[in-house]
């Protein structure tokens, strides 16, 4: 049993939550509920600012700067489309051109200054938008759109031009979309479709086309924001705005980069609070993808593991392709919350059912075995020799008569079943037509989700085009993979939504006493010695072994007697990163003579390697436990991030880590651990006792607090190994490396 010289960590989970929350029990600031404008301990906003974009999407007046009606001119088609759009939304349109008296029969203003009223939206078609933006500022235009390219996507010169544009916009008070954007916001949206809509955000207009085309399949779209280079308005602004619109059932995003990671998370948090699902393709998983994205939009892509963790923390559903984006967003926008999470696969072919069931299980979906009473009911209509346990195989013939509907109703009537998936590999009239009609009719009578995979490569069959696509209750897919991806996202979203508590509500607002202690230990631009790094951990209540820093062999022997044999001895110096590789660690020392010899050997090696020391640490030896690593690094997009995983000397080889983006709560810390491949080690394997999981969670939360409070002043922290002792005994940081920011 370890001694308690430096205190022990509590294993009470409520205490762990309080540590991450700054010792508070709820989202209260200065005695009142948290609200917009509150700042965290680093002075950053805790809530997303929602821009009023109503006059962008439905302006009362529109100016087109550089309007043209000359045949063969590129601006002519753009002007015509904007004129049509303005008419549809009921806006007054003012063409602006210095040498044209009229455009498409409309009187033309010679300049921005000559506009007869303050316009809600100005669309800038000229090649050099900067002077025009400055003129629009004088005219107090509310919004401007700049199509021109040649900015941050082209390199440093373009980035400098974009910075000048952004500075002009910031001074003006006019909000800007672009540059390097397009006409997608002014598309013709169908107004004959009903139900919840998809709002679309893309940083490449072409990539939004498949989602926009969903209207042809009966899926409603309400908005499209093509954000371009995001010199001003960014993805986060539109995400926050769309989350507040009552007609929006889901938000679909194509992201190449994020302008500001914190702003995006605040916007995702707003969507999560309101229960609005966000589905995103985020490119940059590979080095090639990240490089291409940066050259296209001029934004940071961020380390993909951090991006993935950040999206997951706030319930953003990440998918891999545009086909998955459209199918998943369509399902989440329209489907009612699930009654149960059980999935049943129903088919007319045993082979098809078994194949889809395998894929569903591999996708992490739960396929419950139907109870014997339910199976007996199904066998009234399905031959006894066919399996109806799940998947349900009807053999084909029952779908052609009244039995087909009875089978579907019986499956949906089971309380464990929340989703019915029916793969139809190809048309086989008249049976397939009858099956489709029965599925649609059953879906209209149930509050459970019915999914159909229409596998025909043709897609012109009436059963598909008219019956399936004509139903607002059946979710229709063309591939099994997309269906299962969407169903998994649907169930995961509603689980997330049910238990969601915003991490920002519990983010610390004021520095802790630990922060004041830590400030005195920081050395700007320097790496701390192990001894100093452990003092930093102590300041935040993280337990370290009993140890003493000594500067002579005699002092080492006295320290060993106080610490208690066996001991570990380590050289301690600010320039030592990996002591083991240099032979600067001696373990298992059990006598005074071994301690004296170890001291001389360690100091000799340090002298030979020209490594300055602040002394030698004589440490308590801790052997029994699970070696973990907990650390802090800085991400270009999201700032400080916390990493936890399997530790020890093989940490770089195993690479079994999970990332959290502060702020996060206790449950999210536990989710990080649950995602580790080595997670079973903490439960105890091969006769070893379970590890103190609560203590590990508490260390993660204390490290998070340190990362939030110290911010850029803590460039890097590495606790490796953190020895997690048997349940109830805590966790001990055996080694630590800390680098201070400048």
C-alpha cells in the first residue's frame, strides 16, 4: 500500500466531476444561470454567438455590383440568376454598373453610393472586391457576397490579400460571405415538399450537388451556405443559425478545413443542445487529403485524430463520402426518435438476410433474437424450415398475398425492435411490388423506422420511383452499406441526444488555487526537469511517488532510507527527455551500497553526455498496476488537447490513445477510455485485480483543468507512466515531462 505523503486521489465520481467543473455543481455564473457572453477561465466564450442571417437568406433589397446583360459576358448569367432569385424571395434588385443605364430592363445605379436605400445584401461580381467592400461599408450594407478567387487558396500573396479584405470587413460592420464562393445560396429550392428539411453547408459548391439533388427524391432542402474561404462568415456561423431554424431537421456539411476550431465546437454544441443532428464529411484524413484541402481553401485542416475526437464529443456524425452524407442526413432529418435499438433484417432470401445481418452486426448494430413466442407467430405464415429468429427469411411466396403484411406487422410489434431493414436485391414483379406496397403501408401505421434497400442498378422501376420515393415514412437506400451507416448514426444520435450535457456549462470560469501555485513553476520557453514537472502535478493534486531530490551520494543514501527500499534513482535535469535511452534510470535498488554506486554512475553518465542536472531523484518504487499515459498537446485548430492511452516504454509502438478536446466532462473522459483497444487491461486480466478506473478518470480531469487554465503557457505535458493501481488505491505519476510555452 502506498504512503500518502502527497495525498491520495478520491475515487468518488461526483468529486471527479466537480474537479473538471471548478468545484461547481451546475452551470451557474456569479449566482445566475450561464448565458451568452459568459467566458471560461481562459477568457473565451462559452456560448455560440448566433448571427442574424434572416436578411441574408430572405433580403428585402439586393444590389448586384458589376451587373451585366451583355451576351457572352460571364456576369450576365449570374445577374440573371440573381434577378430570378430576388423575385422569388420578394426582394428589390438594384443593378450597379458605372457605364450601363439599365440591365435586363432595370435602371442601373452608377455606383454603390447612388443606391436609393440601405441594401440587405450586395453581391460583388468585380475582380477586385476590396474597394467595393469599403464602399459598401459607407453605404451600411448588411451583407456582401464576394465570388472572386485568387485569395488564401493561392498561397501567401493571396492570403495577405484575404487578410486585408477581412480587416476591411471587420472595420465596416458588413458581414461577408466568401471570397472564392459561388451561387449555391441562390439556388431554386422546391417549395412543394413537406416535412423537416436539410440545411446544407459546403466549402466546395460542387460537393453539395448530391445533397441538393435529394429534392428530386422528395427530400426537402431549406438553405445552402457555400462558405468559400471564410474571410468573415464561417461554417460555425451558419451552423449556429441553422440549428435555430424550426424547419431544419438536420444539417449536412462538407468541410475541408475549419477557420476556428473553438467557434465550430460552440456551434456544434448549440445544435446538440437543440437536438439538431449534424452530419459531416471532413476531408484531410490523410496527408494527401489534408494538403489538397489546404491548397483549395487556405485553412488549417488540423490533426485528424483531434478533429475526429472533437466532432464525436459534440455529436457531429462524421461520414466518409457524399453518398453517405446525403443518405444519413436524409434519414436523420425525417425519422422519428427510436422506440428501441433492436434491428431486424427481413428478406425473401436466406442468403441475402444472412449477408446483411453479418454486415449489420459488424457495423455495431444490435440484432436481438426474436422470442420464441414471436417466432411461433411468424411460423403461422412462414414455413417451419426457414429461420425467423433474426434475420427473418420468408422464402419468397408469402409476400405475394395477405401473409406479407402480417409478417411485417408482427415483426414491428415486437417491443425490442426499433428498426426493420428489408433488402430487395432487385425487382421481381409482381412479388416485389406487393412487398414494397406492404412495407410502405406498414410504415404509415407504425412509429418505428422502416428501411428498404432497393438494390436494382436501374432505379426506374415504378415500385422504387413512385411507391418507395413517394413515401415520407419509409427510408429508402440504394446500397446496404449506406443504409447501415445511416441506421447506426440514427441510433447513436438519439442515444447522444438523450444524455447530452454541454461541457461548456461546466467549464471553469475562474482560476483555481492550483493555477496560482502552478504559475510560479512555469519557465517560459523551457522544458522543466522531472522534479519541477512533478511539482506542477502536485499543484493540481495529482499524486506522485514519495521522492527526494539529492545532490550527493550521502544524501541519496539518507533519502533512500526515508523513502523506503526498494528505490528507483533517476537523473533530473531540464534537458533530459528520455532518461531510459541514456541509461539515466536505475531501478530495484535495495541497499545503501547500490544507492551510492547508482548515484556515481548516473552523474558520470550525465557528465559524459554533457547533460546538466539539478540533482538525482530517489523515488519510491511502484510496481503493481497498469501503465497509462496522460498528456497535453496543442492543436492548431482546437488549442489544448488531452490524450490518454496505454503507456510505458512501448507507447509509441502501441499508439493506443484517445484524444479529448477541453472542456469535457466525466462521462466523456470515460468514453475516451472505453475506445482504447487495451481497455480490458483496466478490468483485470490473467488474475490481476481491476485497476482504479475512477482514479484514472480523475487524473484525466485534473490534467484537463491544468490545460484549460495554463493554456499556451503549457506547450506540452507527458505523464508516462501513470501507474493505475488496483481498485481503491489510486494512481501515481511515476514520470513527467513538461514544456512551457513562450
